[in-house]
C-alpha cells in the first residue's frame, strides 16, 4: 500500500506571522491538531496542539501577541505519495512524529498523512486485528454466558 492510498488530500496552511490565537481558532474550526506553516510550495514548519501547550501556554506567552512561527516545529519530515506506507510509518516511529506532509518531487505539499490515518487503516483492514477482535468478543460472550450475565440468543 502506498501513502497516497490513505493520505488526506486537502491541507490547510497557516501563515507564519499569524498569532497563536488565530492558529488555535483555525485548528478548532477545522477540527485538527496540527497545521503546516507557509504555503504548499514553501513549508516553514508545523505547529501542533502540543507546540501550543508546551511552547506557549506553559511558558506564559500571550497568544494574541505571539507569532505561531515562534512556537512551531521547524524541522519538518516529509514523505512522497508513492512511498510505501511502511516507509512512512517507520519514519514516524523513528522520529516520534504523528503527522507527515506528503510532497511531490519538485513540487509542493499535496497531502497529509497522520497517525490517525494509519491506525484507522490498521484497525479496519488488518485481518490479524479483525481476527483478534472477533476472538476477544467471542470469549467475552462465552464468559458472560457462563457468568449468567449474557443475553440468550
């Protein structure tokens, strides 16, 4: 499976000179926990809810005056749409990151791969996980019936 098969294709960006408050408002409106800074062809960093918490709130910075570029993570790891999903997962695991911008060769950001995308795929499409969940459910039903708490068929 390739990164392109599960990535989110619509990516919203925030300008680096936006305030932390403006950034958090946009994150709330979009229901996301991270935003890339800049433009699709010029990514300047990524800001996450953790960046806001630890680099702004915990340090007592004024969210109305602090520029998001001051708290964003500048080192951005990326992957390509044709990369095997396992390659992207290895990159995420080895650098302890939860989101990867997906970039085209010679182009810009065309997508976003998140740990949520990967976990959703693994839960839904993994035969091993599905079999394990079914076995667990079957065992719980048997235990409930043996204890007299199950519902009769």
